[in-house]
C-alpha cells in the first residue's frame, strides 16, 4: 500500500498555491463587500422607516452600493484591532509558557506529578488570559458598535468613524452592554431550539432542514442589525449634532445630501400637480350646460289669452269716441 504524506501533498499543491490564495482573496473580498452592502442597505431601510421619508428602492440600492466600499474600510480597521488583541493574547500565552519551561512538543508525555501540576497551573493562567481577552473584545465591540452605521451616514475616513462611534457611545456603554447581553441570551435560546430541531430532523430524515435553519439564522442576524441601526439613529439624533459641530466640522451628512434631491423632486412634482389642478377650467355637467343654453325667463308671469283679449278691447274702446252724446252735449244743443 502507498500512503501520501502531508509533505508530498504540500509539494503537489505548491504550484497551485498562487491560484488558491488568489481565489481565497477574491472570495474574502466579495464576502466583505456583500456584508458591507447588507449593513448599508439595512441602515438606509431602517432610517427611511424611522424618519417616515419615502425613498425609491432603486436609489437606496445605489446609495448602499456606493457606501459599501467605505464601510469595508471601517470593517478592516475593526478587524485589525481584534487581530491585535488576539496577537497580544498569543504573545502573552507564549511568554508565560516559556517562563514556566513548558515544552509543547512533549506535553503529551508528561508523567511526573510536578510537570502535570505545572501544566495545570498554566492552563488556569491561559483561561484567565482568555477571559481578559474576551473582556477586551466585548469592550471594543461596545465602544465601536456604531462605527459601521456612522460610516454609512457621514463622509469621513475610517479612523474618524471609529472616533465618532467612541464619542457617541460615551456614557451609555453600560446600557449598550445590557442590550448586547439580552441579544446574546436570545441568540442562545434560539440556537438551542435550532439545534434540537436539527437533531430531530436528522433522526426522522426530514430534508431541507439545514437550509431552513440557515435561512432562520440569516433572518435573525438581519433583525439584530436592524436593532443596532435603530440604536444608532437614536444616539445620533440626540448626541450627534453636538459631536459633529465640535469635533467633525468638515464632516458631510452624505445620506441626507443624497436623498434630499429626491425629496425636493417629489415636493416639486406634488406642488406642480396641485397647481395644475387649481388652474384647470371647471367642466360643467350636462345639466348645467342645458340650463345655460335655455333662454332666460322673465320674472313677469305670462298673461293668459282671455285676459289679453279683454285688455286689448278696453284699450280700443278708450281710443274711439263714444257714439252716444253725453249730458253736457245735450245741454249745449238745447241752449
């Protein structure tokens, strides 16, 4: 039988190493861009809902696409900070191991009690270092928890977004930690339920359960992001104007500047439509047209035919001289 050693596998893959590293780098870049785009889109949608502004979905997509690259810069800075904390932890663990004379190559062959006790003490120290590192990671995540959304809204560099987030969370970090703890507890409960569902599905051979679980996990992650976006909007509305005016006078609120043109365009269209409706001629109904086309009637009521004839006869009698002599005429003739 022929067995391939790890060294032989490495030498076989060595010519393909540049292609593998390049593919891995492209994949990580696309994943980082997708994550940044998702965070920017979640913030824009949440801000639109909170402020009550109507924005076109296409324009929100375009804005999120443009802000995804700056958000990647802030994400890289945060990753470097976390890597620095982890590197300090590794250096401290290695330095303590060297000072205690622990040989990791032969750690599985310790047989004497003193070496085992020394190894146990080192494990305890390592656990304490891990707790310290975890505390630093949590503190950093609290201090800079709003840096991503700050980079989406304002036009400044990555370091400025970290500084703005640090000033924004100052004095409220205990509240933020409480919210993080509550979210973590909810995540633990949901993770337990999903794990139980996955085990039950595997026992009964139910298909598509891993896919459905992944959808649920993605949805929960989006809800958590929306929660942090709402927190940032509240903090930014209360403390943001003072911080921006005093520390970041040259910062530009690129979000408001980008969507302000759309709001002005909508207001102009609305006012133009109203003016057209007000200036449009009033169209009469068919009943009104008939009424206007009919001749105007006089307030004097028409006289019936019989009354008209009698009046005409009286007028004629008044114009003609009477044939019978009057009493005055008889007196004149007699005399």
